[in-house]
C-alpha cells in the first residue's frame, strides 16, 4: 500500500491555510488563503535535502538540544552554530567540546563543523554585538529555538525572563536573518502543556482556550507561543509541542531527571503510601529520540511551515494506572492508594508529612507536590497532523511500556543524575555510526527486581497506620461533599 498519496491529501486538509496576516491581540494570527500552493507531504524526501546555509541551535547543550545537535551533524553536512551561555569565547568553546565528547566520544569528526557562539537569550540582542549578530545572520538559514527554563518551581518573572523574553530575542534575530533573504525556517519548541488545565481534546490549532495553568513553566511557555503566533506570515515558522520527554528508547539515556523521574525515584524509595491521582488520567510520555527525529524532519518539510505539531504519544499515551503497574512490577513495591486529588491536598498530604520523623521522607513528599497535578489531568492531545506528516518517514512514538524498564535501569545506573553517563557510553556509540529513526523498537525484557542500590538508601517510612486516619477523614469529606 502506498501511503504517500493519502498522506499528501490528508495533510493538505489538516494544514492551516496559508497566511495573509491579520493580527489579533490575544490569539495571534488569523489566516487567509493561498490557493496556488501545491504541497508535497513526503517529509522524508525533503529531510534528505536540507537547505543550504548554517543552522543556529539554542539550548544545544541541554537534553533535547543535544539530540538535535546529533541529527544535524549526522544527517547533514551543514555548519551548526550553537548559542552557548558562558563567561567568554574560550569557555563557550570548551563547553561545546565537552558536549560533543559526551555525545560521540573522544574520536569524532564533527568538531570543525560546530561553532560555539557566546550569547545569552535573556540579554538584549541574545547578548551579541550588532556586528557579530549581522555576521551570524549572513551565515544562518535555519533556527531551532529549544532553550528554555523548564523548572516547575521558578517564579513567574524568572520563567518569563527566559521563556518569553528569550523567545522575543530569537524572533528579532530571525527577522534579521529573514531580512537578508536567507531564513528557510524557524522551528520553535513549545510544549503540549500550553494546554494548562484544559479538560478534553486539545488540538494542534488551539492555543488560547481560556485555560488556567499549574505552574510558571506552563504559563510562560503559553505566553511565548502566543508571541511566536504573532510572527506567523512574516517568518517561516513551525511550532513543535512535545509532551513529557524522557530518555532514549533503545538505551534509556537522559541528561535530565525531571518530571517523570522524580516521582519514580521517590516511589523507588518507598515515599508514596498514597497518591493524589485518578487511575484513568492520561500520562502522555514521549522519548527524546522521537521528539528529535520529528523536529528535524518537520524542520526540513516545506508544508510544515506555518503549522503547529503535537509531538505527543497520541493513541499510545499511558495512564496513571499503567504507570503505577510498571513501577510496582519493576521495584517490587506495593502500589500506593489513589485518592481524589482535592481530598489528598486537604487531608492526606498534611498528615503524611507531619506523621514522619524522617526529614528525607518529608522533603520527598514536599518536592513531589509540583508533579502531583500531572497525575490527575483530563486533557488529550490531538496529534493527527503530526501523524500524517510523519507517516512516510516511519517516525512514530513508541508506547511507554515497551521501554519503561530501560529508562529506569539507566536512571539507577546514573544514580538519578548524581553520576552522569555520557550518551556515547550509554548507547555504545562511535563516531560515524549515525543515529537513524527507527519504525520498530526492540522489545523490552521482562521486569526484574530493583537492584539493591535502589533500596539501600531508602528513608524510614511513616508507619502504615499513619495512612488510616487520613483515609477515614478523606472518606468523611467525600460523604460531606456528596451531601451538599
């Protein structure tokens, strides 16, 4: 069966109409129609012929940024300019050399093709002098903006300084490149969690639906994407919205142990007797190799210009119930009780914290609070446009259950980030062995008991009896609420 004609027709239907720009103060661009444009959905063919000129990466030393750097080095012959925050040019170069060693090992051929550009997205003009910015703009034909503050605990102003004002600076530099006639694409890496607390389906064409936000990360990324939307039609923009990004499918490698990893670590140590969660709540997780492969391919695809793509698990999204089952099977621990989130916050959590004499246990519970809201979401991400666009390439998200064990095994080997492991070491990679997208993944082996090291440093738990009065009170609150 030839999927290409279907993909072409379906993608044309799903694409936003070409732009005759009209700005809306809250919703960004309203599109007009360019009926003369013919579209070719063969993303893989276009990705094989990337545009000439250099590519500027922001966030190239970060988790996703490193994977994107690998794609541009292994799959093209283009020069890569990496914006690196550092004290001086020498330090920027040293930092990039260390990143390349981590990715490819000591013996790699890519050093001459990567230029570290000392800069800072939080400073005016990206921290570049005008003459340096002009010179760089002459060389750059593509920008991938992935630098972001991803902590859920930052204050809103601090998050905005990086995510909103940093994006404003990148847009200004993109206009500088575009004014020279050389910009083929600006790929902006947003997040699916711009949906905030929205309930129900959230489509790739939606942004402002009146949603509230759980934290400064979600709100600042929403504000940044709204800023990007205002430049649609004036710049060749593609917006990518990944969900929760975890390590590589095949090796489990990650350099970032946030979001999913923190609750897993706490669970491994026995910190959770109860969770504020709904068993059927979706947990949308994607591997970093899927996000990097998709971002690279869509960045080269002509029809992806002006569109937004959900890089989410889609039909393969996991759930809280499945995640708990995977974790209990791996760590050989009993499953925590799941309690309605509102009741947990009002009653159970305070009692669990007060009942423990172990400071580490209390800290684990307190630190987990910022992640608990993601165990009770009610949103599902429509990824139809992404699936159609990527169908010819074989790039697709894998179900979490097929690589969960590898993620946890790597996390344990890396001691949850305390003992960093280079990507080149984790994957047994050598220079010249390109990382190619794979349509099929090797099956995960059966879960094994957690290594003793996962349990050796477990804090002393609050006694199980501490949960009983909390559950009694929770049930009383539930009956009281139901009677109102």
